[in-house]
C-alpha cells in the first residue's frame, strides 16, 4: 500500500483563459496547443467572452469569471491590455509599477502579478529579423497598447530613435513622452503619413529618413495608406495576426522584409504557457531599463 501511494498520479492540466479579439487569440491558442503537445503537458484552454463591445470594468469581470472557473492564468489581447496593465500597476508597490502586462496569474495574491508575453515574444524575434539590417530609427504607426509593446521591444533591442503617428495625436504624444521619460530614447511625432517617402515632401523627410516601420494601430483606428515602400525599408506588422494586412501585402510586393503578427503570436503562445507553468518565475521579464517605465498617469502628474 505504501508503494502504491508513492506512485504519482497524472499531472494536473494547466488551465489558461483567453480573452480579446478573435484574430489575435486564434494564433495564440494554436501555439499554446502546439507547445503543450511538444512538451507533453496537459493543457486546458477556455475562451472567456466579452458581453458586447468592450466597456471599462470588463477585465475585472473576466478575471472574476476565470478565478471562479479555477483557471491558473488569463491572457488578454486588444482591447483589454490597457485595463489589465492599469489594474496590475495600481496594485503593485510604487517602486515596481509601470510595466506593460497582457497576462495575469490568478492565484488570488495581492499585489496582482502578471507578465508581458507579447513584448517578450517580439523582442525575442527581433535579433534574427533585424540581423544585418539597419534599425536606428523606427516609425511606429499606432499609439495603443500594441504600439507600446513594440516600443518596449525596440528599446530592448537598442533602437535609439522612435517616431510615432496615430490619428489621435494626443495618444501618440502620451506614448512618446512615456518612452522618452522612461528610456531616454529620442522620440518624435509625425502629424501625417501623406507623402512621407516623397523626396520633396519637406526637409529631412526623404526615403531614407527611417529604417523600418511597425504597424500597430488600435482596433478602432485605421492608418492611412502609405505609398513608396521599397527596400531596404522593413516592416513589422502587428495589426492583424490572423490575416495579412494591406500594408504588409504592399511591402512584400515592393520587396521589403516583413515580420508578420502570426509568427510573433506563435512565440507569444509558447511564452504564456511557460510563464503559467512557472507562475511568472523565472524569467518572464526582459532585463532592460525600460521595464520600469512610468505609467501614463505618472507622466501626467509630474
């Protein structure tokens, strides 16, 4: 009997909840399943649905539902990233607040704890993609949570200059100020994308003024069409992991190197699984100074 009691039973399945946009969640879920199968780990995934369009407070309701269902982790995508990040930062000690979060560990501990699998995944993909490519100055199209994540990943890569464009220039200014204050990067704003590659558009705005573009508009914002794409310009397209966007299609036709969101989402799913298994330890965070960025709220009160 003693010997029988010493035989371990089957491992408990890791339970990961997902919430957010369909086209962003599907590749993450597929990657979670592939990685669990590769590692021979039992896994349970469940989609937690929003009741209609996003409203403030939805993240708290989703967390409560996931905890009630006894899930270990909840991973979210746009449009939920901002609210989750604020919740975790607001519960953390001031000295450690300011990070970006897309995953929360549902262990009922306080302060809330989570990780940023999306930024980690993009940063992990950058060395191979940018090998032998110039990457000193990058234009980021968008100023929401995905654009914030991209800016952090680029900062970790050693990019020295970022320019932001968003249809809402106040959002772009907030993100530029956030990055500049937290990292010391040179950050600027681009008011319009009209004719940005026309050599006579204005002084300094010629084809060679940037090395690459990150396409990361918020779900409710559309970036105007950009004409004149050509190598050696490169593109990272985070706008739609589930399908190629018009911008990435045009960039490929022009011969530009393109890193699409599906490839990054594959890394993201694997990262969420391993962070869930380790409950955030070890190594969920990247070793960079930008990890302790101030929040937009902290910027506004300075």
